[in-house]
C-alpha cells in the first residue's frame, strides 16, 4: 500500500477542509487521517491503493469549496500493516 503525508497551506482551516477531505477519502476507500496544525496548515496522512491515494492528493490541491490551497507539500512514507482501519478527523494535540 502507498502512504503519503501531505501538508496543505493557505486558507485551509475554518473552511470545512477536514470534513470534505474525510468525505473524499471515504468515497475513494482510503485510510488515514486529517488534522489541523497549530501553524494554520492541515496535515493529511493517507494510505491505500496507489491510484486512490494519488486521487486524494490531487483533490487536496484545491480542497473544499471555500478553501484556497496555496501549497501542498507531499512526502512518501512507509506503511505499517494495520496502521489505520478508517479515515478520521483528528483533533490537534500540541505534542504531535
């Protein structure tokens, strides 16, 4: 399975970005999470079939209807079997 971390910057908090990301991820059948970060960006960790992960990453370049994504930094990561069982919205915790 492919696993990507993406950090979206711009107008991405307070615009439904996490909710729309979760909805799109569920539609595609990928797992992972989306989370606001303290610096105003949004982190997405997504895992699944290559084409489905790529589809979510491509979607995140524009995001929710009210979002204005200025940049989407992506990084490939190593998937650990059983790491995720669904796609969820996570609350920010300062130690993460």
